[in-house]
């Protein structure tokens, strides 16, 4: 009687036969990358749009993506009631967590023939980031006006 042995199972691999996720940066091919998503939210009166860029991203490409997506959210994310109080703050916190994860990565060289994404100026130096102050100022004006009328 012959017995067959099964090869040892890799318990650290993907489940259900899914393909393993790449670990190199999807932007520039750098070796050190974090597999984390960056999000943007756009609120349009009663409609909403959600944008997502999945990793893996290296430090430079991750920071560039966070800056672009956060600026987009700060500019266009406030224009719906649900966006104002729920989705935009959630998206901004998510991107802050993403920025901290990418900041922990070491600087690494891109793959030959590839260039990392341009980080550009920080979010606070981008004029579109301040468009989000308009709805905040409007809410403050509305609340203060309501308090003044009730007095």
C-alpha cells in the first residue's frame, strides 16, 4: 500500500486562491510600499461621489496621492448635507491616517525607467483647500443669525 503526502500548506498566503497583492509601488515601482487606500469625496446637493486609489504606494507617491485627494475633498466635499456632517469628515480622517502610514515608510528609489508622482505643495499651501471654509462660514452665520433672531 502506498501513501501520498500532501505538501505543507502556506497559512500566510492569500485565502481562497486569490492572487497575492503586489508589494511594489503602483506609481513608480519602488520596493518599499504600503498597501493602503486613499479616498476623496465629492458632495453635490443630493448626490455624492466617492473616489478611491488603492495601494500599494511608496512614500512619495502616497504623499502625492493624499495631497491631491485631500485637496479635492476639501474643495468639493462639503456641498451636500450628508457630506458636510458625515462623509467629508470621515474621508479627511481616513486620509490623515493614510498620510501617517506613508510617512512611516523609508524613502526608496523608483524602479528603473519610472518616476515617482510629484508631491507638489502641501495641502495648506493649495488655494483650493480653502474653498471648504465657505460652507463652514455659512453654517456659523446661519447658527449665529438664528440665535440673534431668537433673542
